[in-house]
C-alpha cells in the first residue's frame, strides 16, 4: 500500500509544482498585459483567422512554439495560452488602435508597442500578418487603424486574408 501513496503523492506534487510555476510565469508580464487589455470573450469560430504562434514574449516571459493561440480579427489581436498553461493567464485582446508602434525585428518577428503594457513580441505567421496589415493601414502618424478587413466568407483563410492585405498595400 505504501508504493501507491508514494506514486499518488508524487503525481500531486508534480501538478502543484507545475501550476505554481505556470502561475508565477503569468505574473512576470502576462497579468499586466491582460489588465491593460482584457478580452472578455474569445472570438467565435469563423470570426477572424486563428493561428498558433511560433514564439510570444510578454515582458521577460517567453512562450515557445504553439503555447499561445492567436486570432486576428477586424478589431484586433486576441491571445490566449493552451488550457494546460492557462493558470494566471487570462485571455488578452489588443485592439489595432491601441498599438502605438509596430517594430519589425526580423522577417517573421514583430514588437508591438502598447501604452501601459509590458513589451509584446510575436514571431511567425502572426507577425507577418501584423506587419502587412500595419503597413497597409498606417495613418498620418504611422499608427495602425482598422488594420484588417476580413473577406465575407465564413471560412476566411490565411491566404484570403493576405490577399486582402496585398490589395491594401497596392492601393496605399
């Protein structure tokens, strides 16, 4: 009977350590970002383009490939971690109008400068779409506004979204 208690205790200890660690990582920057840009609800299926991120950095916390889910809509960027990483990580909604500056760090890496929030860096396809939409929708001050206009189809794909942004670039 003693080995059962040892195994059960070890499993419980592992979960306690895991959720404590994930919770502490959320305190490093994610909570500040979520406080500044609370999401409320995640966009409904078919609204925007849902993508996994390659890497997301919030403050000094770095989230590796696929841990953070992103959805780009007409209104802005939604971010949330996978459920297993969700402790102390509420869903975030960054409206396009809240982005003060978009800094290209590399071909597939972008820093979003946000008022009152920690540093936010996104890498991968999400970053490329943000860079394209920011370039297509710059106002006089260079601030992205109404960055994305999604096609009317319910099954908006990355390719159709990129086509809309390419048209914006040609028109601008």
